[in-house]
């Protein structure tokens, strides 16, 4: 565990079509004591919400099929899921993309590539 980080044990859902990103994020979060589940697409992630109870969703923007923005809108538009924090997680950066994330209901925004300490700090802020 990185120095200075509180240990929060939470279930976190990572929705990203890039297997390398899913693996990297899973490793980083597991080292912090979190349970991590992953989905490759938005549709799959939404289905998983019916059988899991994550406290946080890390959601890629650009995915085949349902985009991250549309996935976020569906999650936040569903009463039994809308209290789950969603952090958009994307290679796109800039105020335009942050505003788009806010408009679809996202609670936070992380740009890829990321600095590990900043990534973990942001995740822990939402837990």
C-alpha cells in the first residue's frame, strides 16, 4: 500500500475495452485492498450491476457498442444504481471532455495516462 493512503476496502467495477488497462487498474486497486471486478463493454458492466454492489465505477469513454457517456447516463438514470459514484476514465482530456462527463452524470474524471498516486488519491476521494 502506498504511504499516506487510507485503506478502504470497497468493491470497484472497472469498465474498459482495453485489457491492459483493466489489468493495470485491477492490480493497483487490489494492492490497496479493494475487490475489483471488470467488464469489457458498457452493456456488460450494466448487467453486472444487477448481481454486484460496487461503491465505485471507473468507466472508459471510448468503447465499442455503448459509449462510456451513454453507459453513465443509463447508470445514473436507474434509481437502484444512481447512488454509485462514476469516474470517467479516458485518454481524452480538456475542459470539453470534463463537461461532457459532468453532463452525463459522472462524479469525477481521470485522464489516461495517469500518475499512480494521483489515480489512487482520486479513487479514494470517492470512497
